[in-house]
C-alpha cells in the first residue's frame, strides 16, 4: 500500500464502472484523485465519499470532455485544488461512449451517433492530453483506456471500434512526445467487463455465457481487473514501459 503517496491524479469518466474502480484503487494507494464526471453527479460524489471514508483524498469535477470548453474548465478546477503547474502526476483517459443500446452497426449507424462517439472517445482524450501535458510533472504517467474492439473487426459496432483503434495511435504518438521527460504513456485494452457500458449486450439471452465461453479464463472481467492493470503501470517499477497496448481480457486474443 502507498505506492502513489503524494501523487495527484485525474481520472476522466470516473463516476461509474471502470473509471470509478480506477479512482478507488489509486486513491487506496495514496493518490489524491480528481473524479471527473459529466452527467452523473450523485454517482461521482458516491465515489468521492467511498474514497474519503476509507481515509483517501478525492474530489469531484464536472466536465464534458468532448468539448474544449469543458476540458479547460475541468483543468482549471483541478488547478484550484492541486495548485500551480506542474501539479499532476497521473492522467487517466477513461471517459468513453458506446452505443447506448442503439443499433450502431456498420449498416445502420447514423451521423449524429458516429460524431458523438468520436467527440468523446477520440477528440476528448486528444485534447485532455494536450491540456494535461504542461501540468504533468516529469516521470508522470498517462494511461488511456481503450478496448479489444480496437484490435478486431466489429461490424456490429464499427464506429466504436474505429475510435478505440484511434486511441492506440494516440498512445503511440503521446509516448514519443513525452519520452524525454521520462513520462510514460500506455493503453489498457479491456475485454468484456461487467459494467453499465455493455448492459444492452448483456441483456441478450445467453450473451454472458457465450462471451465467457470464448474467453480462455471463462469469465467476464470486473472493473477491478482493469483498475489492477492500470495500477501495474503506475508503479515506480514500470517507469520504462511506454507506448504499449496491454490487453486485460482474460486471454481473449490467445
């Protein structure tokens, strides 16, 4: 315990699911965590409360990270708490948007939904990272949360898969941009994880069982599985690991 004592961290999309698990995990290791949310204020406050009640430090910060105005406001709010730049040690780009239960297949995707996915899943991490760079201290850490969707063809969610492929490219470019400052940038690519994000898929009869059957570890992931993989990259021992896509999928691709 305490591997991140004295560190500051920003986790986007941290009110629920994987983001909430990451926030709790790194706070338990000593990080002071900014819990970003967009529309789920009560859930974000619940995450903060769970952290502080366990003796950690956290605060909620509202922002729509698909807009530059929201991103700039988010960092300004963090600056008030964390102090003057550089003031950030860890940046986790986790906020994401899927299908919302709609038919987002290659055949039926619509422009508005496609654009929203790219605004949140691609534009957001790009400009969050841009705004975070001058605030990040040397030897800092950036972790992007991608998906196994960025590796495999998914005609039922082609646009979403494209955004996750783009996150891999952003990871490579960022890793090169920050390497001289001894900052690392990596991407975690989860498989199927039990969160609200895939409720529509899980509602289909037999989906959980079929997915588990095709996963070598024979189960769906838990948010804590992904948080643990993130934590692995944040430890001091991982300081020479950068520009990597690390699959946390129960062995889905082997």
